[in-house]
């Protein structure tokens, strides 16, 4: 390592702190807003810390205004179902792309990749009419179906990278020992792939938990998900910022926890996919 | 060493994913194309009829559409450009050994897992003209004399939403670049140091060429996501004031909400064609990699 001037080190530290403040301050501010008492929230002076924290907003979120609890339930149903469906079909497809060379493989892979490129607003309009005809509109089914489609390409991409990293010899050895191909997959590949599947699952969960554009169009008061419920906290008379920020904090906590556990593996998969295609 | 033997197994494995994608993406895309040639307004369901290129002609004479296209280009160039630069800087800063690195890396990724709606609303609160913290900070630093209603005046609204999208995209770039940096061989830097290369030379002649694939793919993905993004702008300004933050995707969304589906579809097709220019080189590169 080259000798480093102390000035460079200080500069680097300052730069890092500035960037972290920029990235994290909005979250601090959101949290602070959610626990500020009302007189500090809309007072003459803006306070950067509160000595009288109150969790009134969190309580009100569940007792008054919109039914936030049921929105959380709806989001959970949609996100969990989407994650399970997408993981099943994507693992199968990724395995086929990785282990078989078959006519049409390239064409199919292109279709999967292209799928990510269509503007969501382009699909929104025809899907709305299709969902209405299928009587899926305003049910969780419509969102599960839509989110499954949008998360498949990226999931296949991620899983393909992970499976490609597992040597073929593992399955071949199992097959020599008398396993069928399917059995070799279940007994050998699946356990090894497990952490990667979890990481991919976190990605899918995050996407379906956070999506707004489709949720806004495809749900009603009874079936709406958290992002829509958040937006609905903005009423005729303006925004109730304490409620809204409390709702926001509750929204990101589950995904943050999941992300922290899965982030290392997820990053490995993302870059493997980016480099290998 | 892949199985070459003819077998239906791979087709069975790929079938479920393919069927879902065809039903939920390709059929709607065809429908959208058909709809774009019709006067299709749900407020006037009896007047739905084929009008050929009518919607497209309307678009190209609609100043709102043309402005939205221009705004989308600015939105993508500035948004993705700064996401890349700042993400790169963050990745370089995090690419060293220091205590608490893992925790800092994880924490700095939170904007990426935050829903767009919440991002829009959080920043709307920060920019607030009466109680917003940004105004308070700028006033205390004596940079401004009186509070600025950032999102409700034309001159500051668009820069305001661009800063927000930059903030949202930094982590993803940083995440991808940081991971790619782990694959760059230490030997290259040592050799360069022996030859007396400066830090800047190392950056431009070793680091960037080594991770250019990652930069390329991440950039393309972000371009597509940012161009398509509706939720951040919609929840900050809904495209206002006076359409000054209305990008093409927001305009389409507003038209679709107003149930003018034919016109919205035609504009969505235009957006898709614009993105295709970006996608084609990406697909090409992908298969070139595969061959080698």
C-alpha cells in the first residue's frame, strides 16, 4: 500500500460522512416526525430532536382514519403469495436454462429479458380491462398475478447465476449412484441453492410489498395494500404528517430486517448476473 | 457440459413461467398496440372506434406530450447520471477495510428497499414550504432569506424531484459497483504503483475498464426503471405545478387515470420505442457474452 497523506484520509472520511448524512437524514427526519408531539410538528421553530416523544400517531394509525392493519394484512397476503409462486416457476425455469441446451433456449431467454423493458404504464391499461373481464379486479389475485410476472425475469436472472455456479459434477455423481435427475435436483441442488433462493425471495417480497402503480388501479378500500393506504392518508385538508410518517416507518421495518439478512447473498447474485448475463 | 439429448423436460420446466409472462405481458402489449389505433375513451364507451394513426398524430401535435418527452430525457440523463457518479463515489469509499463497514454498507442501502410512494412523501415533507426542514436549514445557514415552496413553484419543482430520484438510485449503483470492485485483481494496482501511476490514472485505466460490464448493465437497468418510474413524481407533485414535473410516464398515467385509454396507449408505445433504443445494445451484449 502506498503511503497515504493524512489529508487524503480525512477528506475521504468527510466525504463518507456527507454521503451517509444525505442518504440517512430523510429516514431520521421521518422517524422524528412520527414521534413528535403536535405542537412541535407544526410549531414556529423546527426542532431537530424531541424531548417529549409520543407514540400517539402509531396508536391513531390503527384506531382512526384508514384501516392500516387490514392494509398490512393485504400486503402480506400479496407479497407472500407472489414470492412463493415466483420462486417456484423461476427456479424451474432457471434450472432448465442452466442445465439443458434445447432449441428455443435463446429465444425464450430473450423473452424473459425483454419482459423487464416494457413500460409498466403500457401494461397497466390492457391489464386493467383483462382483470375486469376475469373478475379479478379488486381482488388480491390481480396483484399476485401482475407482480409474479414482473418479478420472474429478474428472479430467473439471479437464480441462473446461482445455479451456474454449482458444478454439474454434483448431479452427475448422484445420477451415477442411481438417482434420477429430478431426485438429484431435490436432494443435491436444492439444499445447496437454499440461501440463494431465500435471497431471491427477499427481492421478490420487497418488490411486491413496495409496488404502488398497479396497486392503486387494481384494489379498492377493502383490498388495498400499504403503499395505497399510505397515499390515502392524504385527505382533503392536506397531509397528517405524523400519521403518514408513522405508517412509513412501519412499512419499511419488515423489508429492512429481511434485507439486512439477505443482502450479502443478494449482492453476489446481482453482480454474478450482471457479469455473466 | 449441458445435456444435448432431445427431451421435453426443459420445456416442461420453462412452461409455467413462460405461460404467465405471455398472458400477462405479451397479450396486453398486443392489446395496447391495438388500443393505440382506436379512439378508446371509457368516458365515452359508445364512441370507441378505429382511427388509424390518429392518436399518434395527436401526440406529435400535443405540446404537453412533446414537453413530457423532453422532460423525460432530462429526467433520465440527470437522474441516472448523478446516481452513477455518486454511487461510484460511495462504492469507492466503502471499498476499504474499516471498522463497521458491513453495517454502514447495509444501512446505506435502505433507500433501495423503500417504497417509491414513501420516498415521494418523505421528500415532499422535507421540501415543505411552511414546516420543511430544508427551508429551515437553508434559512439558518443564511443561504436564503425567506422560505421557498420548493414543490409548488415551477422553477424549483423539477430540480426537486430529480434530487429525490438521484437519492433513490445511489444505493443500487453503489451496491453493484462495490460488488464488482471485489473482482478486480490487486496485482494490477500493485503493478501500476510500481510504474508510478497516480490515483486518477489507476481509476481510469484499471478500475473503470475492469468493471465496465457491471456499469453498463446497471446503467441500462436504471435507465429503464427511472424512465418508467411514476410513483415518486406522482406522490410529490402529480406532475404539477403547471405540468412542470410531468414526465412521459406520469403524463401517460394521468391520461390513463382520466380513462382516455387509446391516447394513453399510443403514448406508452412511444415510450416503449424510446426505451428500445437502449435495450437492443443490451440484448446484443448479453448474447455476445454467452457465446464467448
